[in-house]
């Protein structure tokens, strides 16, 4: 009977530890934080696009667009773009929260990207 009691106690202990590990919210919190950052970055891209307008994108040269994006990049957020076959700005690091906005315009396809420079 003593062995049965020990076996039951070990099963209860193991299931308790497994339950604690399974219900730890860190994984969900990390995904939530990543989604929040991506949403904020996408909002920032949309705000910049609304500020300048799509006519500006169509009428500006890729170098002018790249210079603007380089000018608004700072120590916390980096902006980049691909305009047709022209790429400007750095490439984001692997695994970084990345927001992108793709516009298919008549002269070319524009992909605006933003990512945070400081990772928690």
C-alpha cells in the first residue's frame, strides 16, 4: 500500500508541474507583445503614407522616397522600402517584429517596411 501511495503522490506532483508549465502565460504574452508592436508600426506607416499621399509615391523618384524614409528613421524605428526593383534602407534582423504595407501602383509596386531597432 505504501508503494501505491508514493506512486499516486508522484503522479499528482508530476501533473501539477506539467500544469504549471503548460499554463504559464509567457508564450502568449510574447505573441501579444509582438502583435502590439507590429500594429503600432503599421499605424506609423499608414500615418506617414497619409501625410505624404500616394500621389507623392507615384511622382517621386525612388531616391527621394528612400531619402525621406531614411530621414524619418530614428534610434527606435527603422523604415525601409522596395520600390519596383529599387531597394533602400537596411534589411531587418531575423525574428524582429516587422510591419509592411504593400501598394500596387501603376508604375511599380511599393513595399514600405518598419521595424523596431531596440528589442526587449
